[in-house]
């Protein structure tokens, strides 16, 4: 959940920076904030999601499957939307004065932020309570071993 808190900070920064670019035009400051948020998503979120899929979900699925399948689907959608975000960032970087590129980046950013925030909410309020309810200390240790 601590990783989620950091992700929410980065998503907020992404949304603010892309909105600023769409509203006021390209600035290096806003673009650098976008790049930092995108780098965070690219590095930290991909590792986080992979850890969930490879370590947590298989253990939790011994008890319940529905929520993990929903989370896996969310991860697929997030990967697809992240590719769209990356393309929009690259397009704006190559065409800094292009207002359509700035507007597209802001639009894609809003979509990915909404999906991420909803996903984090589902994990915090559905998935993790299930983990607490169903997984024993031994099962949690197994998850920890799988995450290494």
C-alpha cells in the first residue's frame, strides 16, 4: 500500500503537468515532471504489478480467484494505456509547439490516471482485505519469498 501512495503522488504530478501543458503550452519544467512520472510508472509500477502477478496472486488464488482475475485484466489495460501515454509524451517532445500533441497528452494522461486510481482503490479496498482475511502467516512468507 505504501507503493500505492507513491504512485498516487506521481499520478497527481502527471495530471497537473499534462494539464498545464495543454492549457499553457510546452514548458521544460512541465515536460520534465511528465517524464519523471512516466519513468516512475515505467520502472516502479511494472515491477509492482509483476510482483503481484507472480508472487501474490498465485497464493491468493488458492482461496479466491475473481478479484485476482480482475486485477490481471486491469494490469493488461494499464500496459496498453501506458504505451499510448509513452507515444503521446514522445510526440509532444518532438513537436513542442503542437497544441494538438499537448491536448492529446493531457487526454491520455487523464485516462491513465483514472484507470490507475480506480485500480489502486480496488486493490486497497478489495484485494488487500482478502489477503488479510485468507492468507496465513506461512502463506504471506511464501509470497515474500516469491517476491525476491
